[in-house]
C-alpha cells in the first residue's frame, strides 16, 4: 500500500534509526522515491545530483543497465547459498579478478559482508599470523591519527581517538599505538618519527593499519605517498604486517586503481569494500599474501577463525563482477581526471571566502574545510535547493561524485557546495 510523505516521515521518526544520530533524528531525512544515473528523485518529484555516490559506492550511478542485468541474471540462478563446503562461479570469478587487479603479492581473498567486517578480518589475519609465527606478544596495532576504519569494536580502536570518541570507550576498547596524523607534504622529520615509532613498538605490534593517501571519514585529509613507502620499509624490517584499508580509495577514486599505486607498494593485507559492487549491495573483502595465509593455515586452530552467514553472497559477487567489468576498459581514468579538473577549477575560488580554511582536490574527491563546524541542516538544505545532495560532517563539506557525472553535473555539484558553504 502506498503511503503519503507525512505518514512515511512520521513512521521514520517513530521507528527508524539513521546513522550517527539520536532517536528520533535531529531533522527529517529526505525521502527518496527512486534513482537513475547520477540523480536521486525525491518524493516531491525534485531530482538532485548525488554528490556523495551513496558514501563512495555508486561509482557507475544508479540503475546502470549492465549492473541491473547482472543482478537479475544471478537472481534467476540463485540468490544465495552457504559458503561452507560450497562454492560458485560468481565468487571464484570475483576473487580471481581482485587478485589480478590488486598490488603484487596479494593472492588470497576472504569475502565478507561490509567494510568494517573486512577490517575485523584483516586484523584477525594479522594477529593469527603473528601468533602462528611464534610472536604471541604482538597483539596491538599501530596507526596514525585522523583515520577511519569502521564502526565495529576493533576497527573503532584504530579510528582517530577524538573523531572516534575513544573517551566513550575507556576500559572497553584496547588502546592502540598512534602516530601524529600524516602531513600533506613530505616532511622528513615526520617520516623519521613514524619509522622510530614502528621500531620502538615492534615487539608488541602485530600490524600497522592505515588508509593510503586519503584519510576519508576521519577528516578527508590527503597525505604524501612517501609515508606509505616509509611504513612499508619499517614494517618489513621489523617483522610487522602492513594492512592497507582501500575501502574508500579503491577502484579508481584517487586517480589510480588502488591508492597504494601512488606509492608503488604492496601491503601484506588489503581491505576493499564500498565501490566493490558499484553501490548495489553490501560486500567487502580482505586480501592477503601467500605468506600470511600459510602462517595462519599452519597455526593453532588450523585456519582463519571467521565465516559469516552471507559470505560470498552470489548476488553481491555477480554485481561486483559486472562493476569490475565496467572498469576494465580503463575509461574511468579519463572520467576521474575530468571530474578532478572540474572540481579543482570550481572549488579553488571558494578559498577566498571568509570562513573557508582549506580547499583540496584529489582524483574524484573535492573537499572544502571551514574554520567552524558546519550547520548541517542549513548546509544540506542549501545544496538541495541548488539540486545537489551533499552530506557534510564536522567542519567539512565534500563530494566524491559518481564517475559517470558529466561536466555539467560536476558544475552543479560545485554550485551546491558553494551554496552549502554560504549557508553552513
Ligand atoms: C566506510 C569505511 C569503512 C567501513 O565500511 P562499512 O562498509 O561502512 O562497514 C572502513 N574503512 C574505510 C576507509 C571506510 O571508508
């Protein structure tokens, strides 16, 4: 039965919890009726350009015919079967393709439900492998401030201590080792400190985990890729694993297929998620080297202690295969570059507006940082009035458009950001 907008919003307020908010929410969410291409259609008939790609995921836009067809075709075959003792071609194809595309050395793929779970699995891989290699004392993790790795408990421990509200969890979460947040430019002093920190904690740390080049939800910060080479050398020299969280940066967002390519390094373990299925279904993966897999497999327990109910979901794998198929011809590179140019040209002038602290653009990511917290509701409404969907947080108004956004869409997004800056 079709319900009216007021009734739906009243029920939403009464029963539906939304991300990072109280119950009920501080303001009514916008009700979406459908979506197509880069546009969300609201219930009142307005169409707005999605500047968020549904949180980095919908890189090909909505209702893409190739992805729709892959999903329908797989639904006609089977939607799901358990992965214990059974396997299927969508998962086999996906794992093989990911290994082909991933940085050298990553050979094994553990499929899981969401980004946070892939980080849990990556951490579990590192801890189990260290244990199996005879280093039971190596139980902690090392990262830098300003990061974000998910909302389940162990990923929370490596999120930025302030942004992740670690004070709320004193005595609940293990305390990890933090370096200062990485500077944008290369600073040899910082690099030396980072290296010394890894060395100093080598006896008690199982792995270093970081987002390569772009720290996303922790603050939309960019850093020099040389720091990743420093971490690669330092972890290798000290027998510690390097985990790269490519959940936000993977699949072309930063201008390279994986952000690790900016540094020319390979991690021991890598997480992917978000854009993996082109934004259709929840799916993520933790990839690891043969060495990590061999250690875990030879250790106590005789395997990796993880196995979600919906592991390797065929619908999600089929649509992920179709999404990777769309990326295979490499035309995303030119699109990401065009979006980068459009965002740079459009956003740079905002630097001179009072209240703007910084403007930064990398690949298909554009960020305007204010010198004060954003007035969320006002900024969002101002962008929607310009025909653009944005979701600012803290002091940040930012966009990562679908790659199919054309120059006109990007201009509209820029106008939406300008309106949000003025209002927020
Ligand atoms: C979004 C994100 C996660 C968590 O993924 P979910 O699918 O939301 O659990 C982890 N790491 C990074 C870098 C992310 O951007």
